[in-house]
C-alpha cells in the first residue's frame, strides 16, 4: 500500500465517527513503535514530523524509514505529515520529498513565534493549498494560536491567549480551501499544559462545538493533546527525573471533541514521557548497561503501549482494512474537478 492522503483517512474517519491519532517521530524506534501499535490494533495512522524532527533525523533518513514502514506494514493506511510548516517553502520541500500531507501554520509568522494577522494567514495558506492540491497532497491550516513552545515552534504563554474565533474560522476555511483546520481552544504544546486538571475555564470545548456547528464538513484538529498521564510522570521521577506536577488533556475531552468534528489528534509528549521513563528505569536498575539496544527496546515497547491505547481510545482501532487507498494522482484529479465546479 502506498503512502496515502490524509484527506482520505479523515474522510473515512468522519464517516465512521472516530478520530485518528497523529504521532510525532524523530527516529527509527519511534516509527517502529507506532507501526507495531497500528498493526496490533488494526489502525490507520498519521506519522508526522516537525521541522525540528526533519533537521534532527535528516530528510532522506526520515523518508526512507517511512518507506520501510510502508513496505513492512502493507496493510496499514499510512500518512506522512509535515507538522507546523512555517512557510510556503517548508511545505513545498515536504511535498517534493514525498510527504502526503502538510500543515501550513500561518497563525504565526515565519519565525514560528510571532502571531500573524488574518490576511497573512489566508495568503500563505492559500498558496500552499494551490501547490499541494495540484499533487493530491492534503493541507492542514491553523486559526488562533496554541500556547507553549515545542521544537522551537509556538507563541508561548498559556493556551488561552489566542483562542480561535468561530466566525473567523469559517471565513478562513472559505478563503483557503484547506482540508483540515487546527483550532486553539486552550491546549498547549509541551508537557506543562495545565497546573491543575483542566475545566471549562481552561479548555474551551464550547468553542470547539461552536466551530463544528459552523463548519460541519471541515475536519477539525486538536494540537497539544497529550494527556500527560501521572503514571508516566511517576516512572520518570521514580528513577531520577524531576518533572513538576502537570496535567494534560483528559481523554474524555478528546472523545467529546471527536463527537464534534475532531478527526486528527496530535500526540507527542505522552510518547516522549514513555520513552524517557523506560530508559531511566533501565539505567537505574542496570547501571552496567551500555548497549543501546538494551535500553531502546524497552523504550520502544513503552511507546508502543501508549500509542496502542490512544488508537483504541480515539476509535481508529479496527479500521485499517475498511477501504482501499486512493492514489495522490486521483486525489489531485478530485481537487481539480472540485475547483472547476
């Protein structure tokens, strides 16, 4: 099965009323964890790479790891997505490399830190849509800004600083023609999202529901949606870590979002916590260990366990074989036909 369009995965998820996890990767072990979890749960999956990940792993290494995953797990519909592209050039480089989906985050300027204006966001996002759709590639945009910083990207501050306005979101979709819309409802990048369990005052699910009512046919995206489970924090701290108490996005809130149009859910921090805790445990219990395989195998297994659980919780489990993949050339023809109509 070739790498597939994210638009197809999200369209199918909408039909089935479930969400699809999008898991960030930087190396081979993370990709293996995700693919093993996908096979175990029979799930379609979105693997995504930030600009930082592309730089760390180097584009060609990353892309060929994805080709290997595709070859070894042919039954799994698999998307390779550019996370938080900061410019048209970044998105173009991903498309040229073979990514099947890109995010143009025009909510921030090209520095990836400064909030932009609506007009700028529309302009750069529309440019990417025209470029990507001509090749059958999916485009995710963002309106409003998430809090926090991850991989050097983010406006900083808390998640309530730049919330998405529902009316502006509808106008943004109409002017850009994007396939999926990331919204700001109080979530943040990184581990330190909330200082207590989020409530209606900190996580604006009513805003999400209002956006879905205005845009019932647009796939919504929740960024910063790791749940940051206490048990994963505890493992790290038990074996020498010093994480401060923190709370993530409760799974039940994500599931409420899925019932209201959320089709893509970004998860990264949970996997980082699982990997780090497993490695720390090996080093504490086996201080003589120096073979990377001795600590990377447990780390890989720990991440797989988290990913498989999220796939089940998001509802994507069991749906890998529901449909045949549509080629990017066919997707391009569909976009062209829609544009001409």
